[in-house]
C-alpha cells in the first residue's frame, strides 16, 4: 500500500474521531498515547498501528428499530489502491455464518451495498474516491431500519396482507436474535458464562489452528477491542433490554418455542432460523449483569494488590487523584468533594453539591467510581450512591456520561458533573438510560413539569438523608 493511501486512511480515522456521532478506539496493547478512546455513541472503530489496512468496527443498533442497542461487528479491509477502490466489508455478527440479519447482510458475512460495489444501485450511489470509511459505516447503519423487510429489492412497496404479515414476522425474529446474538452471547463469552449459566475456565487460549474452526462470534471475547464497550453499554441499556422482553411476553405473538417464519427472500444457508424464547433470554441477561457487577467489585481487591506491589497504574491513579484534589482547592471549587475509599486509588467517592440556578440546587449527591487495574483500556464504571430520578441515571443507579478524553480522570469528573447538570440535552435514546424519566422529560409540557417535580423531590430528600 502506498504512503498516500496510508495517509488517507489515517486522515479518515481522525475525521471519524472528530465526528459528533461516533467514537474511536485505536486498538489494544499499544502505548497509552496511541490508545485514546473518544467516547461518542453510535460507531466504534478499532485498528492496530502495525496494520492500518485492517479495521474492525461495531455499529450500535439504532433506537426504535428491531436492532436497538445490539452490537454488530464488521471487519473492513482496505485495498492497496485505496481510495480508487472501495474497502471490502464482512459482517462478523452472524452466529458462526448461519444467521442473516438483514436482506443486505448475509449469513456468510457479505454486505450488499452499491457503495461497496457489491450491489448494483442507482446512478450516483456507487463508490467514488470522495467517499471513505465513515460513509461506509453510516451506509451500513442505514440498513438497520425500523422495517428491514423493505431492504430486499422488489419489496420496497409491498402492500399485500401477506407482505404486511411478513414484515411483522421478520421484525419480530430480528428483534429476538439481536438480543441473543448481538448482546447476550458476546458478553457471555467475554465473561466465561455458558448459556446454561455455568462457568467455563477463564483465560482459555485458542491456538491458531483451532481458531480457524471458530466463528468470529465465538472468539469475540478473546482479545476483542470492544469487550469493555459492550460491558459498559450493557449496564446503560439493561433496563431497555428487560423492558423489551416484558413487552414481547405481554403483547407480542412470540410464544416460547414458536419457530421463526421464513421470508420469501431467504434461502438455504442464508436465512435466520430459530425459535422464540424470551424467558431464557431474561435469565441470561440477569446472569450477565450479576457477573459484570461481580467483576466491578473485584477491581477493588485487584487494585489493592496493584497498590501493594507499587505497580505503575496504582501510582498513576493516586497521583491523578491528588492532582485533582489540589486543583479543586486552587479553583475554590466547593461543588465537588473527592475522596478515595480506605486509601484505595481504584475506588473514588464523589460528593456533588448542587450549584445554584441548576435543577440540583442545594442537593447533595454521592456517587462511586470503580476503576480497573487495566485503566484506561477498561473504563470506569460509575454508580450513584444517592437516589435520583434523572435521564442519565438508570434504575440500577448506573450513570451515563461521556468524557472528552478517557485516559485522564479529571475529564471523567468533569463529564460526570456535566451529565448531572445538563438542562437541555438533545434527544438521543442512546444516552438517556432511564426510560421513565426520558418519557417525561421529552413529553408534553405537563410531563416535563412532572419530571422536574420528581427530580426536585430527590434533591430535597438528598439533603434530609445527609443530615439525618
């Protein structure tokens, strides 16, 4: 590959980094300065500096579609003559090459798009050197629509009764398999959980010979750059996953063990086969959450051991903590009080005193920051200690926040406070993780008032609880 092509790919990745709707992960096991994770919301990109032609991406299933909050992985390879020719793209979330998630995303991994030259589209839809990686990823994301049945050529304007029935049936099975294959199974693999709830031996290594017989989905927990992303986002969206199951069990015609309906455009070896079993999926979701929480708590002991051994990460976090505290004193910032628990630099307690003129005026809110010994490769997990009805706080008390930079804790602290104080955020279901609060916040004027009244009651209660 020419130097010009490499520079072009590098520039495109930087453009993605600066986009307001994606975030960038530069890969694993590389120096800290080369491993900045810029958190956004919809797309994650990972690459190794040693081979920038090969890129891996995760696309978050768009809200209000059957793909909602699923993590769909794709492998992208740039040709030597890039950008004269488009990259090749292969879907990796395919259940070992057996599940077709879209009329344009085949079980074998093929992605049919005119921009990739894998489908004949209208004039002007083909690849041109003016397009790039972001164009490709957004085009793939656009396939994940609320009615993917219409992506199949010839079915765009299907209106017969049988077509309408097929549309509903197709959406139903995609919704189920998104939860099973694009959320649950990759997390179970990374957490060493078997589908029956038992535990396999952790840290199993796969030989190069054996890996050839494994699917991408099966090895996703091994050296996968998106594992931490999946875990953190799972905590964000847990309530949404559970509500989906509640809704399907209560209102959906998706009785347990009912087989998926085959679509007219599906063929042998390129279909989505299976059956509905939301009862089992619910139990698997619960086990995943429990295991992630156990893992989070386990960081405490690991951190103490790292501190005892005077490892660099322990020294670094202690130094960052002391610097932040000193800066807060210097700035005379009395809004935040910061402490570490029992001298452990891997467990931070933030006490936030609601600033005047904000909805949290006068409130006293505590939150705990859990830090991994593998920070920043594994990002902090933040839980509210004080109850609060807030669009950024789930019912499980998980806090959703987006730091500008992720390798320094001061950016995390700033983002945590900003997420609580934000008064007029743009509507985005990917970052509003309390469905009940979100419904009121973006509802009618009266519902917005109800949201503020409920939040205000929590503010007042936080004061009462503090001085009891």
